[in-house]
C-alpha cells in the first residue's frame, strides 16, 4: 500500500490532478486504444472462427499493427491513469481481475503463436484454422470482452 500511496505523490499523478484537460484526454486516448486493440483482435478471432470466410486470413493478420498500437496506447494511458489513482485502483477488485484477465490474454496470445508455428501457417493460406487455433480464438474473444467489462465495472464496484 505504501508503494501505491507513493505513486500518487509523483509528478505524473500531480500533472493528471492539476492539468484540467489531461485526465479526460488520457481516458479518451484509452478508449481509442481499446477500439484498436480489442476491435482488431475481435475481427481476427471472428475470422479464425469462420465468420466472413471470403476475407483471407492473411489479410486479417494485417490488422496486427493496429492491435499493437492499441496495446501501447493502453499501456501508456492506463499506466498514467493508474498512477493518478493508485490506491483506489490497486485495491479495486474489478481492476485486479482486469489485470489478471490481461495476463491470461497474453498467455493465450502466446498459445496462438505456438499453434500458428506448429501448422507452419499453411492454414493461413488455405483459410481453414485448425481446432486448436479456433479454441484459442474463442478464448481470446472471451478474455478481451471480459477485460472491457471489468474495466467498466471499476467505476461502480
């Protein structure tokens, strides 16, 4: 708890507290990051599950730079917002669950990478994702929707 209290005394926290437009700007950028990150992942996952079969999987994978940009935006903006209210966020059960879900989503992405390499990506070209990839895509959808939901719950619990 002392570390969380210390975070709230840093110059970053002070800036968020004292510059009137900074918190809403950070939150707006965070939502844009969510749109890029979760939106891109959902489009890719849905295609892997067989939605929009006319779209080549290889084309959908070109969304990954947007996904990574969204992740970086959220890392910076979320981290800055966290520093501002570290004691409140750090002890908030939905926030803790959100962080755990993000970690699980990262592990799931690693499993996707393993599954993709195991098939040497031949399924990307033929457009038919193997069962393991579909399972990872399903779990990805569930995890990222849960991350968004728990992010919203933070304000109300």
